[in-house]
C-alpha cells in the first residue's frame, strides 16, 4: 500500500506534462530501506531525476553506469524533501544506491536501463 501511494506521488508530481522535446524524467522514491523507480528504463540523453525522500531518515542517491567510472551524486535529502538534477546519460545499465551508513546493504539499491 505504501509503495502504491509512493508511485502515485512520484507520478503526479513529476509527470504532469511531457513532450517529445522534453528530457526524460525519472522519479526515485527513497524510504527505509528501499529505492522505488517510477519507471525501469528511460531514453538516453538528458534525464531529469527527482529524489523524493518519503522515509523518516536522511537519504541520498548515487548513480553509476555499470562498467563506468563516473558517479553522479545527489545531496543528503531530509524526510519529506526532494532533490532534483538533470543528467546526460549514455545508453547502458545504471546502478543506483543510497550511500548513507549501511542503507545500500539493507536494500536501498536499484538498476535503471538507459536505452538508445
């Protein structure tokens, strides 16, 4: 039930308008102890990523293309807050995780596919 509500919040707040010229959009919900992506894949190029902390702890977000070296970082985001970044992503699979304490090991990780 919490996951369904989280998807609704992310979807309504982030995807109200979208045209062919707009960048891809991805909502990432963070709560104890999981990450929920609003979609499993996005098109390569500019991607607006919004981290929404729906939990009670502080969370952040890291992204790295599998096989790549560059790590994209989102700041620590408090409960009920959001952080948004626009990134240029190449095709491939990206690993996402929360780097706070042991959150990643507790399940705060996901994989995003970026398609051509």
